[in-house]
C-alpha cells in the first residue's frame, strides 16, 4: 500500500520528480515543460570543489562591502551539461565575483561591518528578471503588484491565478547576527530592483522599508538609494560563522534556492583561538591564485534539474489533491508543503570532489537547503547499506553561535543538520595513504543511496606542508568556556501547528506559529495578527516550543543566540538533554514533532524581529511571527 500525502510529509519522503528516472517528464514549472535529468545518470565526483573566496572589500573604516544580486548562468552540473540560470550575490565592484552561493564576507569581532545590498535582478536592457521558480500569489507575501495599499498581504482572487511573473523583491537577513532592527532583514522591508520597466502601479518596497531607511539615516548618516539597503553589523558577539540570505515575505524558499545565500564569518576576540591552533588558512581578501586552504566552507543543499540545465520546482501544489484551489477552496494552487531535490550540491556544484592532504582540515558546514535534513558521516564506501560505520570521526568544535567549550567526537551516529544549522568541524586525514578515497555521505531523512545519500568525495594527495594545528582531542583546554546565563524571569510557551484544508482535511493549507492555551492546546496565529511575544528589554526567558505537528520543524529566532535546555514529550514524559554537539550557542534547533523543545535566551536590544520555522516551504506560508523587545 502506498504512502498517503500526510504520511509522506511525516516521514520526509518527498523527492524531486524524476529523481531516479532518466528522461522522465517533469510536472510543469515556469515556462515550457522540460524533461528531468535522472539523478542517477549525472556523473559524481568529477567536478572539483569550488572554495568560496573572500568577498572583495569596498572600504576599510568601517569595514564595508557592496554586494549585489544578479542573474547569471553557472556550471552547477558537471561539464558537458547545460549551464544553470541562478541568482547570485557578488561584489558590485567586480563582475567576476558573482556566484551561487556567494563569496564569504569576512569580519572581525567587535569591529563594525557595513554592507550595501543592491537588487540588480535585471537583464541586459535593465528590465526586471522574473523569479526562476513559480511564485504562488495566493500566499501572504510581498505582493508588489498590490501597490502600496496591497503590499505584504494575502490577495483575493475571483479565479485561480497563475504564477506571478513580475520583478523579484529582495531583503537580506544576516542569520544569527546581533543587530539593530533596521539592519536585520525584516521580511516586509524588501525592495525591488531599480529597473526601467517596473509597472507604475507596483509597490517598489515593503511596508517597513521607508521607516527603516529613515532610522538608518538618522543613526548612521547614510541614505539608501532606490533598489538597495544598507546594513550595519556591530559584530558584538562570539567569533562564529553566520550566513546571509534573502528573507523577502513569502519568497524566501524561492530566492534561497535560486542561489541568494552565502557565508559570513566573524573572527578574533576572546572567544576565538589563536592563529595556527586550528587548521588554516581560510580564503582572505587579496589572496593570490594557487593558495592552499585548510579551512573550507561547505554549503550543502539539494536541487532537481531539467534537461536544459534549469533548476526545477513544481508549478502545481504537489500535495494539493488535484484541487480545486484558491479562491474556490483554501488550498494554494502552487505552493507545496515540502520539496526535496534529487541531487546534492556543495558550494554550488553537484557531488564535487576535494583533494586533501594527510593532515587536519577545518570545515565550516552550513545546511542551506529549503527542507532537507542531513546526517553526515565520512565513510569508505558511499554505496554501502545504511547505516554505515564511519571511516573517520567528525570532530565538532563549534555550532551556530561559536566554538564549543570542548570538542565532540561523533562516530556511528553521524552529525545531524537541519536547514539553517551550522557546525564547525575538524576531519583528520593524517596518516592516510596517498590515493585513498573517502566520502562524505548523508543518512538523513529522504536520503537515497547513490544519489541524495552521497555528498562529496575526498581523495588523499601528498603532503605539501607541515600541519602545526592542535589535534582535535587536545583542544579541550584551549576552547573558550561558555558564559553562564542569567536566571530566567519568565517561561513563555509558543507553538508550531499545521492547518488542514477545510475543503480536504488530508491536504495541508498552511503552517502556523502561535501560543499555547492554559489547557495545553495550540492557539495558532497568522503573520499579521497582533504581536504576542513581547520580552522586556534586558530580560532572560525560557521559551518552550510546542510542536503539535507529527513532523519535525526547525525553530529559529532573530537577534539572539540561545542555549538548548532539552526536550520532552507533549504528554507526560521524561526530558531529554541536548546532544553533546547542541550544547553551545544556537539560533536554530530541531523541534521534533509531538515534543516540547526548551531554549533560554537574553533579549538585549529593543526592536521588532521575527521567529519562525526555518523549513523554508513552511516559513513562506504563515509559519512566522513577529516579536518585539521593548
């Protein structure tokens, strides 16, 4: 008996159409229908890993960057396949720097960095480029076509609409940053490109853009130009790896999948180690060609491709039961609750390889996928039956908010990573014979051996220089201690829940955040409902995230780093302590279905921010709420 749609959502078995069938027809997407590329027909480990260079610097005091988003074509698939249209970030001062994912922005702890973000999603004639994927205009979303009165709303329709084909809104969120509200990338502070053909009736910016533009000018004396925004990052936090990505209301899942994301690293200060204690160097501005790197970002994602090289997302709700759709029912016609790609990409290429020396490497891991969870292991045989015994341990030395207080060696269980999580790891290839092949594999939900169960290959090459870094098992006395948190003044209960369609209860119409009633039931709220989370300035709170859904969600909150306290069943039951690799500072955490996840944070900046599920397909359909610190 086959799985129902709801069962598939529970266990995460949704995969891209044509995932294992060469030449199968894809369901229609934007534009003409194309044939799928069968994932098993794509050669693996033939493309060298692209190592993100450092973003070129635009100014030195304060350290500043000028970063634009542009449409380009990129060789994501192996040579011989068509290039893939992507949206890429790059330095507006250097057209050769555009790539998906983007170059790494380097910064220094407690020294400010300013970034001008420019929406240049236009063609050679300065006409706007539409989204690379079908945009569902029936969601609560940016809705520029609604004009200033209808922007940032859920529009009404008299007939089921097709995909929106207008200019693409953009606003950049530095995920994990401790930042003033006007620099946070609020979903309603988006802006369109300053294109020549924007229709006169369109809103060119979101509801919060103008007020934040004025706040920024008052504070920093800089006025945003049309089609851009400027963010001021104080970097007043622990040395760590953050990431920048688009956060436009109702479009994040599309813009991030299109390529609009990259790494942002804060170095130095008392919470970093001395130069040379960890493997390095990492790419830095001004590096000469041919540099060898031993600290390398690995940005993991997934995608499905059609035969013309384009990435694919369905233009019809894959779980909509065939309709009818909005306005006849509450079922979105295009948005789907989840979509897993049929291939794995690392740093913008499918299944790359990396030549490594027999020494220690530091990898900065980011799961930038929309939905897919990873469970990572380093193994000898990528096709071995699961679970596979690891050939080398993964040493975790840091997480979202910085270094751990002690290294954690992970063996047979692997390293789980939900979307938006980051981990700082060391893999020690010391002593391995030249020519040895090892593989980074994925044993996460929906992983298929031979395709999405493989990530990349390592091949051992001769040693080029001595490794003076400290072995990971000797780092315990060197890693910085985690500071004690203040006592909590309040415990706040919030919730995740799904909303079945009133027309067809087997179909999920949307996902909602909310609160919890005194009797322990979900009290769902929509994005535009009055704010219910109002922590006092300077307060420390425990948040209990009640997940009333059967499936995992990913809790993420802007501005603060929290500490995970544990998890327990919704019903009576014992609490489970955090895993050893979850004991550091976090901003995103797994919230399992049917459980209460408890975190503790201090709210030390006034302003308006958001909390949400970081499964992007959920976030874009109401699973996000504003909160305010007053």
